[in-house]
C-alpha cells in the first residue's frame, strides 16, 4: 500500500459520487480522519445514505475482504480505492493507514458485514488512531447482534454480547459457567459446525432457558428458531450443520432461582414418582437450574435413599 501525500491524492481527482435508483448523486470529500462505517449484514438495501456518502467521499476504504466490499461499491457505483485490513495483515497495514491519516487523509473502515469492531479486527486501528490524535467518526447502521436481539422475542432491557464462545469444549463450558451468573440476556455468535455442540453445553450450563437461533438475518433464507436450549440442541444435533451467519440469543436466568433446599425437596418428590431422568427433567423445568447440576444432585439423593433403605432392611437386624 503506497502512502501518497495529501496534495497528490487530491490532484486531478474526479468528482466523487454514488449511484442510487438510477440517479448519480455527487458528494463532497468527507472530513479528514477515520470514518467507522456500518455496512449491511446481508441485504445491500439496508445501507444508509450517510454510509454511501462516506464511502464515496473517502480517499480509501480499509476492509477485511476487498471482494465482499467491492460488491457493495459496485451496487452503488462507488469507485473509492479499497485497502485490505484484517487480522492477518493488521500489524503491517496499520502503520501505513496511520501515516495516511497523519497526512490529512479521509479514510473509511468497514467490516465484511455490520458494524466494525464487533467481533472484528478494527479495534486496534481505532485505538491507535485516537492515541495519535486523529478524529474518529462513527457512521452507525446495521448490526447482526441488534437485529437478532430484536427478532428473538427475549428481554432486551439488559443484555451482554460475548462474541464467539471458545471452540474447545472444556474452555467453552468454563466460559458458560461464568456467563450463568450474569442477570441478562446473552447474545453470542456461532458457526454452523459448532452450533449443536454449543447449544448442548449452554443447556447443561444454563438450564432450561428460552433461546433463539437467528440465522442469515436480512437474507433470502432468514430463519429465527425459538425454543428452550435443550430443544434447540436436540433439533440441530439431528440435522446437518446449518450454513450462514448465526447469532444465538439466550434469555436471562429466572428472577428467583430456587435454593438448594427447594431443589432437593422437588427432586425427592419427583424421584418418588419416577426415574432419575424424569425427575431431573421435571426439576430443571421447574427451577431453571442447570441440568448438569440437577442431575448430579439427583444421583446423590438417589444413592442416599438406596443406602437408607438398606440400613432399614429388617433382614439385617440380627434379632428375631
């Protein structure tokens, strides 16, 4: 990536514009600095007019994949230079972008889809630009996590976005145990191949919480499947891994989680009427406690009942 001077970048420059509804719209150059631009998460019609003005009026656009961003620019007749900026080249690309900012350049930053910096490599560039004294302009717009949150039908007054869960099972379960204590809806990103396994771990670690799997939002095959975590885990375990972008939304823990004594009492009642498996399912649904925790307690209570029964057996009393 060359680093032209501010003046040479302007010399002989063609008027800037974008095309919408067959009309060519001229735009002036945007203000100097780094413009963080949200782009559509699927449907290219979701781009804002301000985003188009910014992309057309910038000197260059830093993007994860030039092929993906080029589709958006072609749709709207924008010819701004594209500069690759992603996880693999960030260390070498950042100094060049910062040098252009130092010379007064007008740069835009986009991700492949949605709002940059959300599970995206743009954070370090924004931080270093701010530390160098450059102006950072947010250009808001589409966001997969917000689109999923409003489509899921779960509480939105308090939520935590936690990006992608760890890919390794042990680390993932440990992270879920930490999330279990947070009194908020959870928003997570996930890949198709890991979806069923992650849902099973979430069900075991969080209990019978309502959830939604939001897939391919704003695209032709958009899908929002709702249910409790156990049911969703079973659904996706029985099918081929789904394709496309996936956002998981999990409801918050119940307001008044049952204490240990209440769980034990409920388990004892259920165990007196059925199997351990049935008792666990009933108590998880009743209390919202994690399935793994309830199952361990049910086994302990069942073994204790068996020991007590053996101790009370008259055949072992030795007298007559």
